[in-house]
C-alpha cells in the first residue's frame, strides 16, 4: 500500500510533466508561426493554427489536470482510510 507522501509525489510529478508538455507544444506552435510570418498567406494560416492549437492544448491541459486531481483525491482517501 502506498503512503500519502507517495501519492503527493506522484501527483506533483505528473502535473509537472503535463505543464511541461503544454509549454513545449505552445513553444513549437509559436516557433512555426514566427518562422512563417513573412510569407503572407501562410502567415495567416499559421496564426489561425496557432490559436486553434493553443486552445486545444489548453483544454487538454485542464482536462488532464482535473482527471489527475480526481484520481489523486481517490488515492488520498484510500491511503488515509476516508472511503466514506
């Protein structure tokens, strides 16, 4: 059986991984948009894709964080014996 500290550590590590993935994804989108900013029609398309990608990554980030929080709460209740 895991301890409360193990649960907290696992949750913290997973949240850091999720945020790092979000940051890297947005950095890649921004780099592509900046690389194509001088090509007029491609620049408009990449800006639209940047906005859509940012929105998609942000929605995924908060959904994953919420699911992780629910799993962590269940694990904490199990570890602490609060299954009521």
